[in-house]
C-alpha cells in the first residue's frame, strides 16, 4: 500500500489514501476473478504448456513461485493465453489440476500438446485430452543435450540437432538423427548421443501426417513451448495482478487466466 502512495506522489505530487487504493483493488480483483473462469471458446488445435518460476513478495518475504502457463492456437491461427496457474507445483498433481481447470472452462479440439518433459505432464495430458498427441519441446531438449557438451562445441552440436528438425519428412528426420548420433559418438560425446537416441522420437511427433497443418505443410511452430518463456513479461505482469490480496501472508493457490490476446497469426 505504501508503495502505491509513493508512486502516486512521485507522478502527480499527491498521495492516494489507503481507503481509495483498497476500493480500487477490490474492483480490480472483481474483474480478475471474471477472467479467472473465463470460458474458452472454439477449438484450439495446438496447445503449449510450460512452467515458469518468478520471484514474488508476500508479507515482506521474497519467494520463488511457479507459474503453469497454457498458450493455445485457435482455428483462425491466432495465439491466445488460455490460462495461468500460480502457486502450483510442476508435478503430476499440479498439471492435472491445471488441465482440468482448462477443460472445465471449455478447452477442446486439441490435436497436439507441446511441452517440456516435465514430471507427470505427458501422463496428465493423456488423461484429459485423449485424442491429443504429445510433442516434446525441441528447445528444452536442445538445452538438455547442451548441458552434456563442452561450451566450445555447442554451436556445432546445435547445427546438427537443428538439421534433424529441418528434414522434409519423418523418414529423413530419423535418418539424420542416426547420423547425428554416430557423429556425437565419434566426438566422444557419449552422454549427448544417448540423450538424442533416447528421446529424438518424442521431438518428431509434429511430423506425423495427422498433425500436419491444414495448409498441407508441417507446422514448425508446434515443435516448441518456448513461446511461453519468451512471453515471460506478459506472464509476470499478469501474475502480479492475479495474486490475491498483496498484503496476504500466504501465496495464492489456484488457476487464473488472462483475457485473450492476439499474437502473430499461426498457420494451422
């Protein structure tokens, strides 16, 4: 409350009384609560899920808070922030609660769910969206492999991995992956080779014919959920506004959603 008073004094040369701030806050929370349970309209063939950790302040104490974020691409090809769940853990229980919240609000028509290989996420997605396939985020996968590669080799390995996903079809991608694995072993990067061999198929789901875009070509933007992280500024601003009473001594629990925001059009 004091910070709000200080800001208004700096901007306009006058302080806003605590009662005025409290009244305005109550009105804002009413609007936010409506957004929390806003119906999701229409089909969303592509859904991206990711977890983001932010630092939040409660009762004078700074804590790390996890945000579960869902971004969807609707039938017109526009991205929408479908929901943000603040305070939940990135485990099967947390993801299940978040996905149930989205489905109860009307999320449907999902063909492909893209995410990192978070604990319990793929299993939860299969429970709530039976017809949707799961695509492992290639950006997160790349980072996992880079952690097993010397810094001087990262650029070279990155080019090799990207070549897999630049292949024109599934067969070509698999053939390229075999050559990459052989080359990694030749460079004595056995752990990186094992990671590629173990999970490359999970990153190629988008190449299957049933997951192709209606325009006839592959939809490369479905390969990564990194757009959730790139939109971190949006998520953080909404997370700050979606909290319960900022003077509360306990962090908020539960799922929330922002109003739909149109981003760049995605061809699907």
